[in-house]
């Protein structure tokens, strides 16, 4: 099926880039509305079965990927008041 070698890290990186590019496009389409668009990348290579079976190692924990500071803005909160 594959005629050339597959590089899992390259595929992972390209998928993250595709998410950001999609978010910019969606934000442009929704300009002038009251909708905010965000690209969320909670952590790199979280310790999941898929990551372990594909890469054999992880770079962060699931707990790090689910910290409040990642999801708080998605729930309508602002981090600005917490940073100052």
C-alpha cells in the first residue's frame, strides 16, 4: 500500500500544522460574527495507547494536557486576568 516510508513524527507535525491552518481559515470565514476560533494543542505526544504504539515514548502526561489553563479559555474564561 505505501510505496515510500512513512515518518510518524512528520505526519504528526503536519497534522498539527493543518489544524492551525484550518483555524486561521475558519476565523477568516467567521470574521464579523461573535464567534471566536481557537487552535488548541494541549500537550505534545501525551501518554496514550496510540502514542505509545506509534512512537514508543511520550513527551507529556494526559494530566498535563488536561490542565485548567488549556481548557479554561474554551469555556469562555480569559487568561489575561490570571497572567497579570
